[in-house]
C-alpha cells in the first residue's frame, strides 16, 4: 500500500539540518547502490511506477524482498554499497532517495 500525502510541499527543519539528500533513478543491474557519500541513515527504494516488472531488494547474498511497481521499501542502513536491487528479467528501473 502506498501512502498518499496531500498538501503543500514544505521543508522539514530538525536537528539533522546538515544532512544532504541523494536521489536518483537507476536501471536494475544487480550491483550495489552508490552515491558520492557512503555514510547514510536509511534509503527509500521505489519500484518505478511505470515499470512492467517488480524489483527485489536485499544484500549481496540474496535479493528476495519484492517491491511492486509504484510501491517502496525503506531500508535502515549506513552504507548503500550493502544494498542490492535486481529484477527477474533484469530490465526494471527503480528510484531511490537517501539522507547522506
């Protein structure tokens, strides 16, 4: 289930104001996620809403958590290089956003 938020876009200010955000879209390649900064708090991975196939999220030993088109999962992790995304046919795309 995807939660839909309605209303104006606002900036949330808190104690973590010095944290930047890394975001992007990537094709499934069976390789770890990567951004310029290695240390993060968590990453949200969304299967692209236009994708014709699900993506599977996990670590280097297995990617078994299925995320269907338009849905997402939040992974508490401190290093993006430990998160892997794949799809059955290898043609899916996903979006990600992480605090770095």
